[in-house]
C-alpha cells in the first residue's frame, strides 16, 4: 500500500512539474502592428487578429520562424530579426509582412490561402491598412 501511494505522489509531482515547464504564455487576441520608430511608415498600422490566426491552427513558428519554442517570443522589429529600414534589404521590416512569395509573410500566406479558396484572408493594401 505504501509503495502504491508513493508512486502516485511521485507521478503527481512529476506531472505538476511538466505542466509548469510546458505552460505557454497567454496568446494575445488582437494586436496593432506598427513599424518601429526607426522606419517612417507611409500607411496606417494594421489591426492584427492574433487570436484568429492561432485558433485557425497556424503554428507559432510559421510567423515566429526564429523562435526556439522555449525563449521569449520577439517582435519582427526586434534587433537581428526584421529591423532593416530599407524595403530592399533581405531582412527588412516591410518584407516580413509583404513578400508575396514567402509563406512566412502576411501577404504571401494570404495569397496562398486565396488560391486554396479562402475568401476571408485580405490581400489588398486597404483591407489591412485603413486610411490615415
């Protein structure tokens, strides 16, 4: 009897520890995506329904492609990610959202979704950027 109770207590302690280790940070529902201060944006910031994307089954690493699954998630504008102000730079902030052939970009993913019959995913400038 003591051995069984001991095993149950060890198992419960293990599950509690594992649960805490894998507890994810809460996913924000809606976010406002705006260019960093170092970049002069010509269009209005974008209201981004983060929760909708998460609920649609999109994996975090689809957009947060540098995330290792453990550390804090960084913004696209974070140093070393898409912090280049020039639209032509490979790691530009603009390309992170607008590269039409990259599946990790908003426009690229939405265009691919449109080809598959998704009529909700916006692909035009005004659908994402309201007039200032």
